[in-house]
């Protein structure tokens, strides 16, 4: 089992912890990570683009001009896609872009990212991280003490002060164990895991 140092909020070592190999020391599966991230991004698409067909354009059904003796091509309606402001042929319609990989694939992809973070020395286990009040400045100062410029912080459960203090910072994101995902981990350089989050991560991924 890999052994990792545990530090306090001032980056001082206060202990060690053993991490299960089944989560933190597997061979990363890049193709599964790619599949899961693409699925996440597809699920975030609004899918609200909409164009009008010839049946939906606000024109009457009156024939624009006579069928013959005008010298122009025949036309039966101003709704035709060939006419300016007519309907659209095969235009986008509201649709759901989301799709969900199997649970086993999602778990293995997340294990791959976690293992890569540990292998590349981008993992930091913190004994405890609390803020007395909701203050962005206080959160930024805490991250500065830990030597972090861009990181994901994983908490075992809801932590209102941390979550609200970090939401205006684009370089930091506070996630609960239930919300841990590949996309956010890959977008940030470092991964900060509170010590109490480790059992919850094991419970989620060792199924």
C-alpha cells in the first residue's frame, strides 16, 4: 500500500496514512477517462437550439404569384426553405445530448485519475481544514499556506464555509466525496483530500 504524509493547515507533517492500492495505485486507463469526461461535457449541454421548419414559419398559405406567365420559377408558398425568411431544412431542434457510461467504467476512470494524481505527486492529504466564517480572503489565505495555486478540495460532507468561500475563485473548487469527478480533477493541478474523506472515497469506489 502506498503511504502518504498527512499535513495540517500550515503544511506541517502530523502523521501518515496508507492508501488502498485498488484506488490509488492502479494502472491508469486513459481511454476510460476520456470516455467519462466526454460524457460529462455532453451532459452539460443545454440542447436548446431550435429552428423553424416550413410548417412553423409565420406566413400564410397563399400562393405568392400566379403559376404561369410571370417568367419566374413556380412557387406555392412563402414558407419554402428556398425563400428568404422561409423554413429551415434539417435545422437543430431541442434534444438531450447526455449519456451515461456504466457505473463500473465511471469508477475505474475515477480510480485512474486518483492514481495519476498520487503518481505525479499532485496529492495532498490534510488533517483538517476549517474556516470560522464565509470569507473568500480567508479561503485564499488557507490555500496560500498550503502552497496551492489551483486545486480541488475534497470534503467528506457538506462544508458550508468552505464551499461558499471558494465559489468566486475560478482556480479552486470544493467538492464533496459524492461529487468527486474526473473532469474537475483534470482541470486542476492539485488534489487536496481531507483525512476524513478517505473512508468515504473507499466506500464509494471499492464496490
